[in-house]
């Protein structure tokens, strides 16, 4: 969770805030191929009306403030699909959302994330799966503590028209068009 009361750390081309419980690390000047790699599974959760569930993060650059699908890092012994399903459950409390094992997108981006217990700039490879939520605008279960620990500031259901019209950063890019292919 990014907090406003912790000291700033200079990080070459940007400034980050210290993360409570994690030590931010400056990787120095590196190109994309030198960054540590983080593998993640994510679920594009869509309700019967075609709305997409997104979480809001207020992260340091390069990603900064953005909306993203439920998901997160792969744990030992998991594949991308297993991690995506586990993360969906942890971030929503839903254990009944069907998530077929077919990947719908693989996308990579540079971001700060927990890499082996250290908050560091990394190259994250996100593998996306499509999940159909059985009810419209389904509320989340009691997952507030997990959201706080994962840096999730807010959540909301987005229509495809809202995704098309927004100027906010949405991950993955082109999400509305991707969802249209599966509706």
C-alpha cells in the first residue's frame, strides 16, 4: 500500500514512495532485458451485462495511477491459469466464477511489484483469462484487508463504452475490444 506519510526515495528517472513493510529498491539504469521478471495470471471478469471488474492502483511510475483486472504473481507450483483463479478468489472472495484455461492475451509491462519479497522495478508478463461472473455488478466479499495489503485503492464495474471513453490508464490496453471478442 502506498502511504503519503512515508519518505520519498529517488529512483533515477522517477520518485517512488516507500511501501510499508517492503523496502523499495533502485535497480539502477537498466534496459528492459535486465529487469527482474515477474510472472502473473489475471482474470478479465465480465458480468452478464458485459461490464468488466477493474481495481484501481496508485502505484509509482512507470505505471502510476491505473485500473487493472484481478490477478497477481504466480506462486511456487502454479501455472498461469491456477494463479489467475487463486488471485480472483483472493481479490473478490468468489470461488464460483468459471475461468476456462484458454489464455486470451499475454501482455508485458514495466512496473514496480513485489519481486522475491522486495518492491522493485520489474518486467511483468501478464497472462489473461476470461471469467464470466454469474450476476450483474456482483459485490465483492469481505476482502478489504487483502486489498489494503495489495495496494488496491478502489474497484468498480466498467461498461465497454466507459472503457472506450476514459482517459484513465487501463490494463491491459485495448481491454474493451478484447472483451467484445468474447461476448
